[in-house]
């Protein structure tokens, strides 16, 4: 039986769109719901254009959690995929989905993870530290952000001429190529 996925995103949502497109027409899984914590997030437009149900969830509801959980249950969501989601996952949801929430981080964790390390901040920090490589980490989510078990990592070279923008583009390319595949493989074990 195909798994029902919910994708959570706070911003642009290019990974969310990539996931929706990848799983469309596949038997393994389908993105059934897109949730965001920002009413102006571009991911809402993407979901609408692709005819995937989407909702903005207020800060209050993310903190409290039960109404989000009810929504996930309504859509019979089996697995939660974070793609640039910048709010905390409520405790009730972490408990209801043990080892069923995955996140993608745009660095080689544990390097450049943790507080304040999101979006271009990560790429700026990688370049400032003179790193020779960066990449992506796909990991399970637990109560401590960016510290859940790492499922897979993929590397890219950091050139001396790289800027946060060019590095972000390399990292995004890795995300588009690998995130859906890794999730698909992971789902085979459930
Ligand atoms: C990605 O680089 C992801 O790794 C990070 O936030 C970015 C989201 O980009 N956590 P998009 O919204 O999918 O375009």
C-alpha cells in the first residue's frame, strides 16, 4: 500500500514541489497534504498549482499541536517530510510519528547545525570557516533539532570562488536529486 506523505515547509517550497512531482503517479507514496507556519509562504502557491491540499497553521496551533495532529489523521498521513520548515514540531506529533518524521539540512551535520543554522546562514558559515566541502544531511527528527539519526549524506565541493548563492545552488541540486529517492527507499522498511 502506498504511503501518505505530508510535507511541511516555511518558505519557497522548491523541495516540496520536487517531492510532489516525484511521487505523483508512483505506487510507493503520494504527497497528500502541505502544511506551513507562514501565511505568505510561496509553498502554498506551489501546492495550489499542483492541486495538493495545503493549510497555513497558526503559531498557537503549532505550539499546542492537537489540531495539527487531527488534521494529519484526517488525511491518514503515514509519514512527515520537512523541507525548509522553521518551526518546532509539537511533542504530540513527535510521539504520534516515532521514526516517521524526516528533515533535510543543507550541511554535513553535525557541522553547521543547531540554533540559527538555516537557509543562507548555513552557507555563509560554511564559506567563512573555509570548508572544502559541504552537502546535505537527511535525518530523522527528534526533540533536539538536527540531532536525530542521520539517514544519508551527500557531498559537494566548496570552491574558493563560491558565494553563499552558488553554494546554495549546489546544495539545492543535491536535495532535488536525492531527497525523494532516500524517502522512497526508507518507506520500503515501513
Ligand atoms: C533547503 O535548502 C533545505 O535544506 C533547507 O531550507 C531550504 C528550503 O528550500 N532546510 P526550498 O523552500 O525547498 O526551496
